[in-house]
């Protein structure tokens, strides 16, 4: 019987133009997290964004089917 695993990754990214280094690091970390999950056979199922005045938060939902 197949089992469905669901994981979520939340990444908060600054919108400040004065803090581009932090934004770059935050986006790089998100990429690393997504890559690590892909290596573990997870598939990106959905990405939602939550926008605020200072930040945008990415909520990535990943799934994996295992036997």
C-alpha cells in the first residue's frame, strides 16, 4: 500500500531594498531546502505567498509517494 508524505517549507524573505544581501541568502536557503527535498523524492505540489509590508513568506508544499 502506497503512503503519501506531505511536507511544508516556510521561507520569510525581506522586501527591503536596503537589505539585498539578506534577501539573497534567504532565497538561496529556500532553493537549498527545495533541492534537498527533491533529492529525497519529494515533488513540489504548491507554492503560496503571504505578503506583508516588510516581508513575503513562501509556503511550499511538497509530496512524496512511497510504497
